[in-house]
């Protein structure tokens, strides 16, 4: 189903429309027109270029430029020095006009007009289509133009000198309607013409022979190389058929489908997450969007199918021009943010202070913590207080790792359940290589969610004192919000909602029974990979900064690792029955036993004083008194149980009783090679690595 937002009269036949690809001006588009004027029995060609701004469902014409007739327009895909953009026009006078675009005041100015053929070759033929060649790293940017006489010209481009004709060759016998560079191989050029041929050219040769040639019954009028999937391109022509090709095997197309009219223009969706969508201008049959299921094919035997999902038929004449809008919903492109203190700050925070970095840090600390704490040589004796401190630190790290999993797994689950495409196609490395970047979805910021979780951990634990911890916690939230905004990854709404959700999750995870983290992990580990796997927009791609599957696998491995250690800690130290207690209740017992009163309420004084005292009783004497001490512990806290509040802030006698049993002696003997906690940690790490290896191997195999 389609709906018309607005329409307007261009006065002359409009045959091309192109949205501005620059993130800072993505509400700008140009429309090229071509027509014939009849005067005194003669026809003269003329045209215009209109520059428009589309905002708040209203279109405003910003500029009008007279031309000899515009048959095709193409934006240079990224801004050059001083935020200057470029627009090229294939003109009816046989020249390629180059316009500079001032992104500050959104205006076009003619830079140069370059003849498509050398001057001594006579009258210039019409320029029918143009294509930029700057999607991969190379020494020089260039442009190709296909001409009315069947030839193709290559021009070199610099932002100082403009365009300069490099070479021209006879590619077809009749009008060369279309030419297109392979967006992943700068040496490959495609062309189609009225001689019913589709051809491929290797620009490293003299182009006397094409590298492939496909003949059809009618002319080839449109070609587009896929912007994000290497080797794939689409063609269309007067035979009302769109064909999808793999240039590695040109014997037959991967699939083809009928559109009901000749195809004048083809546009793949610029967002790699929506790489299966293709937009077609189908002359008398309007504009159509098709969904290419199973592109790219998962294996040699898989079939590629196509389904029309949108059809716009309200034009009263031929449909020549179509394009996708690449609006980023106010997100900025990293390439177009000046390199200054703000950007450096944002990149530093992003690389060293995020859920991935913190999760990896917690995991590594849990791995080396026993060896650092107990040493690596032989058997040592440690005090009761040292053992309690050791298990308290493990408990804190395990729970911190669990909250990191929220920012990885839960955030991805939210993304997938409420996915809203927010395409961003940016030259993030300044090389002309376009990749999607920025906020791909309209949901909360996972990094700001993590910031909220960490901030409240600091405020709750008060490691720097009450007031300094409050200040540092608030600064953490501000830092994460500024990082996301400065790098242009998220909007203000996404950052604030992310930090708010992180705050809610912190209080949920600390004030509820400790068996719930197991429930959380089970739901997230089960649901998240399924949602990611069934979502065609979340295919695994190497070096993909917004790879949802990668987040899901890291989060799943962390969750499995911390679940194993959590179970070990409760089963051996805290007591399985205390799973019904909250994190806050348990950690306050640890604090009380260690004499850490800054995190314990003043009325929590019913824990036995002998836990904190240094006793001179021998191990045998304390062993003989175990039964009597246990009775005392179980009788005295009865009053405390009644005084416990539901929020879990009061000290819990059952937990304390269990600790008395576990740490009844003043000293314990520890052998690092026989320590169950060490082997449990190593085993959990091995299981997590196996899960991640299997997950990534299966996903890469499934999609490639």
C-alpha cells in the first residue's frame, strides 16, 4: 500500500530525481527536467534543475537553474573539503555539467562544462546517463557518461580542476541508455543500449572487447550495482523484466520478474540492513518496490524469489525518476563531524567505556582474580576475612557482568521486537567507501542504558564516599549521553530513554530475588538469537559496526559464563535457599561481616558480633561449639526476620547463618591448583568460548 504525501508540477517533463546523500542536508533533493520547445517550425531542447527541500511534509523550491536539458543527475556520494558537495548532469548539449553544492546555504553553482567527446569529433551527442566511480579506495575519482551515439566516455575528477576527459570508445551500435560502475570493483563498468545488449568492461584494458555480452530481444535501459552486496547487480529494459545477476556467473540471471512496463531506472535500498529491497521506475506502470527474498543466496541450490510489496500508480504520465530518501532522523555522520576535542572525547569513551569493554573486563578479572588473590605457588593460609572479601568481590563482579548483559542482550531484544529502520549511509573513514553507520533502529541507546547501570552501581556502592559517588555516577550518565550525541550515533530521545531504562534495570536487578538473573539469562539467551536470526536485516557481516548478531553472541557468552559462576557461588558459599533473597540483602551481609559500615544501615546491628571479632579460639574449640553457635544464630535473628522490609534493605539472618557455617575458622588453607572456584571459572570460560565459536561458525556458514 502506498500513500502520496505531496505532489507538485515541474512544468517540464521530469526524468530524474536524486536525494542528497549528505547527512547534514538529507532533506534536500534535485529534480532534472528535459523538454522540447517548438518555435517557427523548429524544435530546440531545453531543461531545468530544481533544488528542493522537503520538511514537515512540505516541499520548498530553493533554486532553479536553466540547462540545455537534463537527462540524468548524480550526486558525488560524499562531501569534500570545506563541506562542499558535487552534482553532475548529463546534458542534452553533449556536455557533463559539474555543479558545486554549498552545504551551509544549500545552493548549487556551475563549476564546469566538459564536452563528452574531444572537440574535433564533430557535433556532440546527447549525454544519456552518468555514474560516479568512487565507492572503493583508489588513486583518482572518475565519472562515466553514456552517449546517444553508443559510445562511453570516462572523465577524471578533482575538486579543484573539475572534470577532464580521459578516453572514449564505441561500446554499442545504438543509443547507450545506461552505464554503471561496479560499486565494489572500480575497474569494472556495465553498459546497456538500444542494440539490445548488456555488456561488461574492464577499464584496465583498451575496451576494444567487452568481458561479457548478453543479448536480449529489446533494449537495455537501466542498470544498478548493488551498493552493499559484492558481485550483484540488476538490469531492466523495454521487455518489462527486471533481472538480478551475479557477475561471477553470467550464464543466466539469478532471478527475473515482470513489472508490467518498461523499466527506466533501478535503485537498490542504500541501507545494507534493507539490501533485499529494490525500487523501480516503470514508465506507464508507476513506481514499484520489490522484496528480493534470499539475496544473497545462502548456497548454490537456494532460489532467489521476488515479491512486489509496494506500487505507486498516481502519475498521469511516464515514470522516469525514483530514489530512496536516506534521512538519518537527525543523526550525524562521523565523517562530517570536525575532528576536535568533542570527537576525540566521544571516540575515547566509546572505545574504553562501553558494555563490550566492561563485559570483557569483568570476565578477565574473574579469570585472573583467584590467581592474583591467592598467588600461584603451592598452599597458603588465608584469614576468614580474606576469604569473605574474595567471595564478595566475585559476587560483585558476577552481578556487574550480568548488568552488562542487559545492555547487550536485552537491548538487542528490544531492537528486534520494535525494529524501526533508521538508515545512515556515510563515508565514515574518508575513503569514499560507503558503509551504514549511526542509529539503525529507533529504540533506546544500549550504551546509555549501560551508563545508567554503571552510574547507579557507583551511587549504590559508594566506593568514593556518599557525595563524591553521587557526583561521579551522574557524570557517568552525562558522559555516555554526550558520547552518543557527539559521535552522532543516537538522538537525544534515544540517549535519555536508554539511561532511564538502565536505571530501572539496576533497581530491578538489585531489589528482586537472585534467582531472577537466571530467568533473565534464559529468556535473553533463547529469545535474542532467534529474533536476530529470523530478521533478514540482521545478517552477519564482518566488520559491521551495527551487527546485532555480534552483540547477541557476546552477550550470550557473558550470560552463560556469569550464570555458571553465580550457581557455583550460591551452591558452595551463600546457600541455594538464599536465591530468594535480593542482591542488596546479600551484599549487605558481606559488608557487615567485613566491617564496611558505610553501605550498611545503622539499624542492621543484629548480626553476631563474633563474625567481626578476632577470636583466639582454636579450630578444634570452634568446631566443638559449632552446634551451639548455630542454635544461637537461628534463634536470635527471628526478630530481624519480622523487621525485614520488602525492599530487601534489612540484614538477613538466614544468609548470615549460612556464612557462619562456611567461615567458622579463623584461617583456611587454600591450594590454587585444587581450588574449586578456580576450576569452575576456567570451565565456565571454556563453555562460553565454545558457545561463541559455534554461534559465529553457524551464522557465517548459514549466510555465506
